[in-house]
């Protein structure tokens, strides 16, 4: 239900309409909650900033080190108050930001948390020189596709030893 609110905010080309921040603030309650909600639903930090600039608001704090557990709790509370059934959720995917991870674990439990392998892969590959991109990408893909955590850990040890 909540996700559909933000899908409606997208235009036919898949981008967000410029009035999404003004319209979304009414639903989210605070600008901080709205910024995190948009971020959670797939609008990148740059898109969130641009949407807020349209209404004259500067957005700070959408980075791994500054997204706090308190702010993410506020987003989850807003989603729940608008009808999201947290008991029906099976998995919650997050990047490496500590605040959202702590909030998700405290609300849903550790077993429902999954790290985003797309973002993790991108973070790893950003550290590689451009001429060495293909080989590490293939190795990381093999790591994610291991049949168990035990074999993945063994493969990771092999990679680190290389």
C-alpha cells in the first residue's frame, strides 16, 4: 500500500515528478521522514536532493555514516501508521548503513535482514582499477552464488589469500 503511493509519484519515463516532495510531505509528516522514505523506496540520494530543492529545502544526511537509527525508526513508524503490516514482511533489504540495519533488526529480527548484494558488489568494484573490472566482478558473483554460508566463507578466504 505504501509502496504504491511512491510508484504513483513516478512519471511514465520512470523518474519522479518534481512535486513528489511537496505531496509526500503531507503523508510523511516531517521532511526527514519523507527524505528517508523516498530513499527507502528507490530514489537515490541525488534524486531526493533534487526533489527537495524544488521546494527550497536543502537535504543533508543521506549517507552511510549519517542515516541514524532514530530517523529510520521514524520512517518505519510512518509506514506502519499508514497500514503496512510488519508481520507480513518476509525480508528487508538494506545497504551497509548502521542506523537502518539496527532499526530493521530491532523491529523485524536479524533473520529478516538481507544486505543488498548489488550495492555491495558495486562498492567492491569501485575499489578496482578499470582495467581489472571483469575478473573481480565474476569472482564476487561466484561468492554471492555459493550454496551455503560455509562454502561462501571458504571461498572468501581463498579470495583474500590471492
